[in-house]
C-alpha cells in the first residue's frame, strides 16, 4: 500500500495577524526587560540610600569639637576686686563673679553689663581666700576667709516670663545662716576648702596657710512646717599633713578625703569614722620631681583629675584590690601638648572636662573615651578664672589683662572613640577594664557605657547556635525530600515546610520565652537526652529496617520510609522527658543547675542561647530547606542516571554527583539563613533576657545588635549620642551582612565555576 506524502502547511509570516503577535511579544519582552532592570536598579539605589543615611546619622559622632569667640569685654565691676570664682547659670545668659573683697557680681554674659552686686556678710577688713563649689555644677559655694572662717552661700536664679519673655533674676541665699563657720585655725587664713552638702548633713574640710587640716561636721534637721534647717555641730579631729598642701578634695559621699602635697604625693583618707580619720594610702601621682598643679573631681566625685607642672594629666579612682580594700589606681593618661595645666573645669552633665594651661591653650577631653576633642590656643597666657556653662555649650574666661572672653563651644558627641566602642574600658566602680553596654541609669552622675563588642558578640552567638541547629536539619531534610522521597509525598511536604516561614517571629519568640524556656529549665536532662537519644534511635531503627526480609520492606512503597520514623521520634522523646527527673537525681545530684555551677562554673539563665537556638533555628529552617531542596531537585537527571548506570549506589550518586553540583546554591542557602539569623529581632528580644554579656555559655543569654536597637531606640533623644550610637549599631549590622553576602557570592561563583563541568 503506497503512502502519500502530506505537505507541510504553508505559514505566511507576513500575515497581519502574525505580525501583530510578534510585535506584541516584542513589546512584552521590552517591557519585561525594562521592569526587571528598573526593579534591580531600584533595589540597588534603596540599599545605597540606606547606607548613606546611616552614614549621615553616624558621622557626627566622630567630628572634633570647635570653639568660637562670641564677645569680649572688660571684667564687670572690676573695681570691686580680684576674681576668685566665676560661673554661669543654666541658660548661660547670666554670669556670677565672686571677688577677693567678698563682693558677688551678677552680669549679662552677652555684653558684660552689670545686673546686680552684693557683698557677702563677712566682717570688715576680712577678705576671701578661696571659693569652691559644693559639687560639680552645684549652686552652693563655700568661701574661705582670711580670719579662718568658711561661709556657705547659694546662687539663686529666679525665672519669670512677663509678656512671654524670659527674665532671669539672680540673687543669693544663705541656707545655713549669714555667719561664717569658724575653723579652729588660730585665726590663720584658709588656703584650701572643700565641703559635702547633702540631705543628712554638712561636712567642711579646710586647710590654712600653715598646711594644717581642720574640719567641722554638722547634722541637719529640717522643720517640716517652716522648712528651717537646724545644724548640730560635732568635733572632727583631722590628721596632720607632712608638707605643703597643694590641693584638697572631699568626695560627695563624704567617705574619701584626698590631699595633694608637695613632691607629687597624694594622701587618701577614709572618713567613715569622722572622729578618727584613717590614712588609706599615700602614693606618688606625678612624674618624679613634678608638683601637683591642679586637682579636681570629675562629675560624680569618684574620679580625680590630677595635673602636674610637667604638663601631665591623669585620671585616678579607688579600686578594690585582692584583699577587698580600696586603693587609688591610675586609670588613664590624657594627651596634652602644651605647658603646665593651671585649671581643670569639669562638665556638669558628662564625664568630660576642659583644661587650661600657662600658654593660653584650651583643651577639651572626655574621660571614658580617653579622647581629646579639641586643643586650641585662645589666649596669650594663663587665664585668671574660667567656667563652663551647665550644658557645656559656652565658656567664660578671664584673661590676665582684665577682660572676659565669652566663647561658644560645639562639643556634642565626645563620648565616642574606637577604644570606647570596641576595646575594654576601665569604668568607675569596676575592678578592671571590661566590655560593657549600659546606656542609661537613674542618677545624673552616671557614666554611659557604649561598648558595641558585647552586642556584636551576642549577635554572632545567637546566629551560631541557631545555625548549629537549623543547618543540619534543613540540609538533610532537603536532600532527602528532593532525592529520596516519593514525588507524591514531596508535593505535600515541601509546601508544608515552606509554610513554616509564614509564622510570625513574634509568635515564635512568645512561645520560646513563655513556654519553651520554663519547660526546658524544668526538664533540662530530658532536653539533652532527646538531643542524644533521637539520632541513636533513628540509626537503630534504620539498621533494623534494612535487615528485615524484603517481603516486609516492600510492603511500604519506596520513598515513604520516613513516615515510619515519626512514632520512633515521638516515643523516644516521650521516654526521655519521662526519665528527666530520674536522670537529674541519678547523675546530677538532684539539681542540674547547681551541678553545672559547681562542676564547670557555668551559670544558668532561664532565657538562654539554647532557647534562642531552637526558636530561631525553627525560623531559619524553611529558608535553608526551600533553597537547598530546589537546588538538589534541579540537578540534571542525566547526571544521576549516568552515575547509577555506571554502578554507583544512590547514596554515592548523591554525595559525589548531586551535592557537588548543587553546592553553590546550598552555600547560598546557608548564607541567606545566616543573614536571617543575624538580623532577627523579635525572637532574641523575647527569649534571651537581653543581657549584654560576653559569655559563650549556652545556658546564658545575650543581647544582639538588632534587639538592642528595638529596645532602646524609642527611649533615646533624637540627635543625642545614644541615638547616634544606635544608628552606628545598625550601620555595623548593615556592613556585616553586606560583607558576609559579598563573600558568600564570591564563594558561590567559585563553586559554580568549579562544578559546572559536571
């Protein structure tokens, strides 16, 4: 039977309908290319904008300070005497000048115009010798006199708003009466004075020109109806000082008295028993042969700032030694390029200070950061008197030629340096340098601790334990699902696991913190028994299964074997938790937490890294699983079939053919999962305890960069150092993920090139 050839149908490509179809398809292709290109460019542009915005917020932290002269004018009421003390009120609109003749002069800082003047209630012919503040920024002043008295008075600045215009009216108060406290100096002049004034009492320490110490202690009683204060004096015996007294500082707590003497020696007295002061230590605080030129407390009265005649500037504070006793330690030395420092002016609200030297140089420092933010010559010689405004934004300086210089100060973020962010810092009250994050406290004298190291450590710790749990489970599950599982089952399992990713992380954190953490604490032996026994049970069941007769094994379709493990895992876990209490008694003396502490020195916190690892691992598993499963399933089948045809077993084919081919995508999956773990916020926020400590112990918590931003950003003042440091933390997190993803892409490309020949 003959076969007739069927002619192919003739297609006219110039037919209008086909031409319209080709034109439409070309238009769609062009639109798709433009849309995809625009989307990619938009993503890159958005990331770049985020980078520069973070940089914009962070950059001011590292700017140096600056000062600008506002005005200069003759000393107000210069005829009333030589200046012993100058100061500024809160708004830096009014200044105060206390003269040797006992005159208190208030003036406008903008032009030096006189506001008012008042003579202190001291006897005729008596002059002031020294004026000191009761504390850093305190309005209470103590003035020593030539007849051996100490007068305590207080500045007052009444603020009113007539016609919506702020008016500041200065004045004086005498909280303890207008009579000076007479020290038993034998009528000798006071040369040094320091006081402690608190709600319980008043403590006055003074030295005369014969370098003897004198003191008076007063207990306070306030009449709750009239508010009048009654002082009850008590005698205090002060120790005898050998040598010239060059400086005197009484701590705000009243416990420590520091006396600077000749040859750079500093005596530290314990005044817990004011009737029997004890010499705690006598140490040299300057270089050999140098004298103490200035001795001042830093804000809070814990740290001493000591300058010497050789231009050295150091910080000291008491530290507990091995015998649980306090000893004065030199904590840090500040850079200074000028001559002898003549004045140290502490800031009122930060751990910063200004230093003036004999050459007219002004330097601004911040103690915790060990940072000099400014050193600038603003005069031709040493200044007679100087003051910083309470907000640190203005400075008032009296020159030797009888003029006042009024300067604006821009020093917004001195707290930051590389060492304070990443290195160990010796903070006040600590026995040694440490990495600490503590951004706020209840008192104004608090020393902020802005170390990012414990936060970065906590971020890596949380990610490490999460990846330790998630990576093997996700990759092993993906390999089995893609290569060994029956297609019908795979179509159900893969979407179910991917659906896990839709579960909000706040729910996971909630369950981890309120359910799993206390459950794990109560059943800790059972948790570790599960981690050990479940893999063993799986291996034993697999060994038993492969040794069963083939007629029994073939009753279950190929690729369905994994379902047999479900009851095995459940039964093993149930038995482990049932035996948890017995194991705790048999192996751990009835309390596993005490056993960990006694045997290994490990602390136990209910919300710890193990809880975070399980919860965050559960959140990361779907990401790694989905990408890995797609990669393994997408390996060309002819590679697998060729390997099997050459005699390789399915397992050998998987290990030596499929996995190397899919390794670039698997590596990308792990890196994406790690990025997810590093940036996770809600789980670590709710399940870690948020303690910024550096401890790799799996039973201790941590605080991560992302959780710290979420916790503290709402309470930080916009534009403050704390606010910008939180942006710096975000910038560090951004750079970390960027670097990790860049390296991951580089490795992925190398793996792809290496295995593309297969």
